[in-house]
């Protein structure tokens, strides 16, 4: 019996139900396919920091596999085309992967199930909880976060992660290509490397330094590694699992006592889970301008304003600083993401999906559910019961960067320019107008 395990956002060996299930085979081929470069909303390809972080994570995974007598086959191309060739060439009897939201991801699995004459098995993915537990508690996923959180907190505790490495069967005899090394180094501003070891080190440091005990007060800090956990890059690629973080927080609480901040980290992990389940439920609606409800909102597309936002060349120094930070490091604080997104949507009147696509290109912690879910939230077409968030950027700057240190550090001050006015017709045209 020969199986393929297809890695997606689960680049680790421990706490990995899918890999354990696939390991029942006699021979196991481990495969990863690079994210496909699709043009979308004026954006194409991966930003250099995101590409670097993925590369490093793959190299680390391949290194961790060596002592277990395994290797990682990294290929490019559509799963719909590449995987059937592998199945045929190596006489594979089962394909395993982990649950992962996204409409291309769902389509790939649908097509593979149609084309392949073998079982295509999806295992629990990167969420804290199992699908059956969520479906049991919330047969209909609540439209906003709070009722979801209340139900989960009352009824569920995340499983303890399994720390054992699986016993992996050997790979079939084939030529494994060398995984290309990253083309650039981590930026000086954020020297984080991909891979499970680096993620574990960061978790340990965040807990042992006591930073977690102040997290609720410091989480809006604009710099990474200072106030918030900065665990998102490893979480998003699955180098570390949310269950592991929840369990480490529980251990910390058992040893040092719980406080508001230790709870708040778990609270944020619940947000991540909520967006994960929403994204799975919503499918292609996650990428529609009006979201699941198809809400019609007027917006425009003025390409020069979009280009200025991407380049960090707007009349808002703080937004410019955030955008420079994003492009050079691949990371931006939650507060920064909220303000930059609000600026694009509510000040420039641009379709939120253009901003989401730009974030998708650059964020080293890009996660389909959290990214598109949060953009929808701010645009008022998603999970926000208040119908969207428009931030007063000057007020936010006064509150979160009162001395302008962050804005200065990221070169936010640019000569003011006139705002371009938009095209003649509001877009998209409301059905009522046609
Ligand atoms: C417009 C916008 C786009 C976003 N895009 C992404 C994305 O692509 N990937 C991503 O992981 N997060 C995204 N977020 C959520 C959040 O900004 C990041 O998770 C957080 O800034 C990561 O830093 P941290 O690990 O230090 O977070 P912490 O504050 O330490 O939180 C711990 C963990 O909780 C989760 N979390 C925290 N806040 C949120 C949230 N609002 N939504 C979902 N999960 C959350 C993350 O997994 C995070 O690592 C986005 C937010 C906005 C407003």
C-alpha cells in the first residue's frame, strides 16, 4: 500500500493527525506544491519575504524528515494536474491531506476526487477544534464572533497536542529535487526564520519572559516581538499548531496562575478558529465584494490611489509607515492592519479585495480565513455586527504612535499630494440603479 501525504498549511511533524493516518501505508510520498501564482486584484505572485518564509519552512521540514528516513518532494503546478501524475507514476493507493479553507483549495480536492480512483482523505487541519465538535455545537455557524466564542468556551477544551513524531514509512524510490534555498535573508527589522524550531523558540520566549502576562495591555503595540506574541507566521504555515499554543498557555496558567492576558491569547486563537470555520463554510463568497450576504456597497477604483496605498505614499504618514513595514518585513501589527485596511476601504473608497490581495502577497503569516475574514469585517460585509469599522486615522496615530517614533522609523512622512478623484460612475453599479 502506497500513500501520498500532501502538505499544505501544516508544515510540521508533531501534533499532526493527517500524517499519522497516512503513516499506516507501507510506503509514503510526502509532497508540497508551491502556491500558484494567480493574477488577482492587480496583484500577482508572492512578496519576497513571504516567499522566503515558505522556503525556509520547507527546508526545515525536509531537514526534520531526514532522521526519520523520509524526504519532501517540492513541486510547482496545479494540484489538479500534478497529483494525478504522481498517483499514476508511483501506483499510489490513497491521498491524504489536511482540511484547509479557500475556494481554489476546495476546487482542487473536488477535481481530484473526480479524477482519481483512490480515496482522497481530508484530516483535521489547523483549527483548535474538530469539525464534528463545532458542527455539534453550532449546526449553523453564528454570523458574529461573540455567540460562537460563548458556546465554545462553555462546552469545549482544545485537545492536548500529540508531541510524538510519527513513525513514517519509507518513501518510494525516486529522485528528490533539491529545495531551492531562499533568495533573500530575513530583514533586520524582523529576523524571524521559518520552521518549527524557530516557532517553538518564540513560543517559549513569549511565555518564559513573562510577556504573556502583560499581553492584553501590550497587544496593540505596532512593533513585532514587543507586545503581541508574533506567533502568526508559524501558525499560518502550520509549523506550530494552535493546539500546542493553547496547551502551553494552560501549562503556564497551571504554574503561574491565570490572568486576563493569558485568557486573552486564547481568546485571539478563538478568533482565528472562527475565521477558519467561516471560510470553510463561505467558500467562494469569502472573495465576493458583498461577502456571503451579497451586500451591495458603492466603491470606486482609482488606480493611482491604490498604487499610492501599496507604495506607502498617501497623505497619512502612519498608514505609509505600516505599508513600508509590511513590504520590507512581511508583517504588520493587528492595529496596523486595521488602520491600513480602513484607510483603503473608507478613506479611498476602494474595493476591499484589492487590499486583501496585496496583504496576501506580502504577509508572512498570510492565512486565507483570517485575512479575507478580517478585511470583510472592516468593510462591513462579514462578521462585524456593527456593519464595518472606519477608523479616524489621526486619532489612531495620536493614541498608538503619540511621539511619531514608529512613523519616523518606517519613513512614513511623504510630501502631501492632491487626492485623485474617482471615476465618473460609482462602481459596482447598484442593481437598483440599472
Ligand atoms: C485586515 C486584516 C488582515 C489580517 N490578515 C491576517 C492573516 O493573513 N493571517 C493572520 O494570521 N492574521 C491576520 N489578521 C489578524 C491579526 O492581525 C494577526 O493574526 C496578528 O496581528 C498576528 O500577530 P500576532 O501573532 O502577534 O498576534 P497576537 O495578538 O499575539 O495573537 C495570537 C494569535 O491569535 C490569532 N489572531 C489574533 N488576532 C486575530 C484576528 N483579528 N483574526 C484572526 N486571528 C487572530 C493569530 O493566529 C495570532 O497569531 C488580519 C487582521 C486584519 C485586520
